[in-house]
């Protein structure tokens, strides 16, 4: 971890203390209110629950501290993605999306943006630079891509997009601000599904948009306030609680993933292994250059759908579940979600279990496939 990342981690839990009065609670209070006392000119004060909430402010402050940018929170990752796109584009615009990223982003473009006159193209993450970016109002990348874990050069894409007058949006869900910093690499907007590692406890849907451009921030805030896609204060409180342990959890998950990926490399049942931290992985050199950690997601193939399901169901320390980033290790056969992957393709999300115990369970389940 870099010194600046250590500093952000160290001060994260102390952000609120600068404004403490004697007797104030150290833990963030939960403000469950839809209306606030607002006599006269209440500019700058909380007035109505669709506009703001004190619990929101604390979460946006914490996320902004990690992103070193202004942050706007949303009730899900897709709400954050939708806000970034709808606040930015208009009829007649053209956008570019990853063909191998999260499928719901493409569904949003096909079902809702396209009928409103916003055209879109798709391109694989690993060849995102091929073909240039002329004519695109916005370029959306997801690096590493979900679920194959391909990577693009975010800084090079940012330069090329800006040269054509476009805006770069990066989905950083898989990495968090502790693993990768797209805004530092030139992205205009970061979106994240904080449902995953940022919250980390698999009990809330959440998302955020971050930007260092005041005009973009104003547009996204206006979209949230006008469209009404707001998070609940209790959900925000849960995410704030999760954020306070993010650095510890993320460090454990990434370190364990590095160990387990290396061991999976030698198992006879595994093929097509992808993990950016592995030497020899197609993304390794670029990952070393632009990522602070290699993440906690691993993907690989087993011989068949049946073997993939048997491996997941047969491992005592893997939860069979969609999504990722929780304290528990989880896995999913992604072809059943519609991803263009082989039937035996497994996305493995490493959790916070002790790594040696986790590996023993994974190895035992894999060994049974050949029995």
C-alpha cells in the first residue's frame, strides 16, 4: 500500500471528529427523517429527505476522502451507473460500452437509452483502444472486466477519449479506491457498486458516483434529486459502518487471492485461470502499472457445468451466490447469468476466511471432481 493510501486509511475513521463537541457520539448516528426544521431561508441546511440527509453527508464525506473527489451516493450500483449516463448524454449522442463487462449496463443502453435516441457500440476491454474514440460523447470502461478479468490501460484510454472531446467513465467496483484509482489515471467519473466490497457484509444495496469536475457533480446531484433515486438513511448508515473496515478486509481478501490463485494454477481440474496478480497472466504487466492491489476475484474453467456446480456446492467455505465482495468467499457459474463464457466457467470471490483453511476447503472440493 502506498503512503498516501495508508494515510487515507488511517484518517478515514476520524473524519467526523473535527466537528465533535463534548458528549457527541463517536459512532455515526442514524438520522431517520424525511423532513427537517427549516424556517426562513434554509439554504445550506437539510430540508427534505429527497434532497439530503445527515447520514448521507457522512457517507459521502468518507467516500470522497477515499476517492479524493466529490461523491454522490445512490441506492445501488446500477442507480449510480444510470445517473452518470442519464446526467451526461442526450438524444443524438453516441456512447461506447465494454462488451465483456457487467451485462446490465448494456441492457440499460439497449432498453432505455437507445429508444431515447442515444446510440451505443460495444468493444472488448482488452482492445478498448482499438478503433479510437471519435464521435463518442462518453466512453464507459470496466477494468478489470467482470467476469473474465481483462484489463485496459485506463490512462491511455483517458488521453485518447479526451483528445476526441469525450468523457471517460470507469466502473471501479471490483477494485475499490484502495485497489485502483481511476480518477488519478485520468478518468472523469468513477462509478461503483458499493453493495460489494465497500459495504462488505452482503446486507445492503448501494452505489456511488465520484468526480473532480464540479459541473459533472452538479449534473449527477440534480439527476438524483429530480429523478428521486435516493438511498435510505439506514442503508447509508450500514455502508458507513462497512467503510470503516474496508482497508482491513480488502487487504486480507487480496492477499488471500494471491495465494489461492497461485495454488489453483497447479491443480489438474483447473484451466483458463485468470488473475491479474499471476505472472504470465495476459493482464499482469498492465495491472502492476496501474493497480495498487490485484483484487480478490479469480476466474477459471472446469470441465463442465456439472463439475462447476459440484465444486461450488461441495466446498464447505464457499457460498453459492451472485455478487461478490463480502466477508464470506462466494462463487458462481456465470453462464447461468447470461455471460458469454463456457458452461464450466467459475467466478470465485475470495472473502476474509483464514487463507490456509480456505485453501484446504477449495482443494478438497476440486479433488473430489476427479475421484
